[in-house]
């Protein structure tokens, strides 16, 4: 393994020149808020990489996957000192959040090659569409037990093309403001599930950061949770049982207590 390059060693361009560039939205020293910078795939893949033999990552069976750990990417970018959390967006508006404890413990990584090939040669045989330009993932082969985390799929997004380094408290502030500033213990538990799972496809209260693959504004979900609770619970567990054409992923593994927590959070159940 080559020694790590120093912070700021990656070339940050103001314009994208390839579909395999990684967009970085702010959170970087020297980059004005609201501006985007681009890093090329060659630069990312040129960082110190680790080759993992993973089972079932993209296709059944074993495949060799070349990765850059998020922690190492962090070190070579001029990430602002207050940033402790990574946000990632995908080409289909799917979203993932990597809080500091998750990064430290589960060691997420960015996939740059599958069986020695970069994204211009994906998909690998056996997969019908290109999971690139980037995939972020976690693996039991790296940290045993990681794949058992609730809804771990949300930490394994395909099609990642944008990332942002943020401060967790700042990013999640809308979930702790206004009606959500003094919620019940149950609602607080629901907030954790929301941020980890629902935010992948749903924007949250007060513009809380999230994906928008669902194309459903938060008030629609809130109306269901508050006034149509049985429908809400059934929808979250098994959308197709209510709407045959539903595309939302089912959550059959959610316990009644987890659904109670989500209802409490979404309807801003007060702590009094
Ligand atoms: C992978 C993306 C995805 C995730 C994750 C997701 N949803 Fe959805 N959700 C959707 C989409 C897409 C729709 C729009 C209807 C459809 O196609 O199912 C939707 C619709 C809904 C609806 C119905 C709204 C309506 O218009 O009737 C509810 C309620 C809902 N989601 C709640 C949740 C909750 C709670 C979570 C977290 C446990 C969650 N969703 C996680 C994609 C997602």
C-alpha cells in the first residue's frame, strides 16, 4: 500500500468532464458554500486501495472488489474541521447518511473496481445494469456483523455520483427543531429509524435532508401517520398489499414497536 497522500492532494475541478467524476458538494475548506467540485475516477482509484474478496456483493458468488475506505478519502480531501458525517446521493435521487460512529465502526468503503474493471466496463457479468459511477458499501468481510444492522442496504447505495461532508448536528437540526424540539422518547427512537432508513427516499420535516426518490412531500406521510395510522403501518410493512403498483421497498421485518416509533416521530408526538 502506498503512503496516504496529504490532505488536499486530490485535484478538485470546478467542472465535470466525465460521467465517472465524483461530485463533492461543499464541506471543503477553500470551496465556497453552495459550490460543487469534481474529482475524477482516475484520482479516486489512484488513492491507496484495498482489494476485498466479497461474496454476493454485485452478483452471486465471490468477486474481487477494489475499494477506497471512506476514512482514507476523508484524509486526502480538505474536509472542513467541523464536518463529521458523509452524505451520499445517487443518480436516481436515493440518499444515504454515514454518521461519525458508523464510519468509525463499520468502515464503509467506495468501490472503484469489480474484478479489476472500473465503471466504464461495468456491469460485471450477471448484472443487468451499471451500478456506477460509484458504490458505497460495508461488508462482514471487513467488520463482522455489519450486515446484520437494521436496513443495512441503506448503507450500500449504488449509482452514487455526489457526496457531501457535513456536521451531523447541523445536518439533522430540522429533526430537532419546532414541533420536533421536545418529542417523546418513542418519537426520538422513530427519528433514528427515519434518518437511517426512510430518509433514503423521503425528505423529512422542515426540509430535513433526504433523498426524493419517493416524490412524496413530508406532509403527505405525516397525514397518513396522524390520521390514517393503520394504512401507514400497513404501507410501510408491505406497500403492495395496499397499492399493487407501489415501488417502495417493503419493511416486513419492522416490529410493532418500530412502527409505533415511526408514527410518533412523523406526527411529532410531544414529550409532555
Ligand atoms: C427505496 C425508497 C424508499 C424508502 C427507503 C422508503 N420509501 Fe416510502 N415511498 C417510496 C416511494 C417511491 C413512494 C411512492 C409510492 C410507491 O411507489 O410506493 C413511497 C410512499 C410512501 C408512503 C405513502 C405515501 C402516499 O402517497 O400514499 C408512505 C406512508 C411511506 N412511503 C413511508 C415510508 C417510511 C415511514 C419509510 C421508512 C421506514 C419509507 N417510506 C421508506 C420510496 C421509499
